[in-house]
């Protein structure tokens, strides 16, 4: 009984250590992929058992702690990124975009992208819109394992920040966790809250 309890406490402590190391990697090395940051942190700590990695939420909490200590101006940066996201979402209002990713969750850094989800039956319509707006965009190759590899991801720059439009089929809007995306009015409400408040 005592041994099991000791092992459980060790595992929790190790998860916390990996989470804080991963948070530091995300903040300092600008790693945007949480899974990659966790694996790299575990390797650096000599822990190769992937079954005991921290959750994304644990890493987000560690990242908030890290930035509260080492990057107190992060809240201002996050507000700026959310304000830019709102401007782009207003521009794309006819497509009813959702904000997703690190700018929504609150863990975005200086080099983070603004990620928007667009659920469209006609993916070409947004490309035509961007052309008419004279926005210089490019196609971003999706990972070979991407679920919607036949739907485009479009990238362009807005006010010095990279924006990615992830186009998805209309019927995919009903799928996936709703708390991981936000409509324009929800992002506008977020901007009125203290920047350190986590989402979800």
C-alpha cells in the first residue's frame, strides 16, 4: 500500500516537472506543438516512458506560472494578439470564423500564429474573397496525417502577425470540443477580461 502511494506521488511529481520543463521550452524556444514540447522535456529529464506525460492543461498551467514570473508583460502581448484576431475575424465575418489555438487558450507567445477555423461548403469562396481584398495569401501544406487534408489551410500576414485560416467542411462544425473555439462575440468578451484568465 505504502509503495503504491509512494509511486503515485512520484509520478505526479514527475508529470509536474515535465510540464514545467515543457512550458519553458514553449516560452523560450517558441515550440508551438505541445506534444513535441512534452516529449522533448521528458527526454531532457531522462524520462522515456510516454505513458506518464502531463496533460495539455497541466502544461498550460505551468506556462502561465512561468510567464507570470519571467514574462510579466505577456498579458499585454496576449491582448494585442486577440485584438488583431478580432480585426481579422471582422474582415472575414461573412464566413463566420472561429478563433482557436494558443491566442484563444491564452498561452500564445511573441511568435504565435492567429489560427481561425472556417466551416465552408465552398472552400474556394474564401480564396476568392482574399484575392478581391488584395490579400497576399499562400497555401500551407497540411501534415500527411491531417484529417481534412483535402481542405486548404491558407496563410497570410496581418499587422506583423501570421494568420492561418483552417478551412473545414461545413458538417465538421458539429464535431470537436466546442470550448476549443470561439466566435467573434466571444473573443470580444475575452478582450474585456483580465488577460491572464485561461480559456476552457
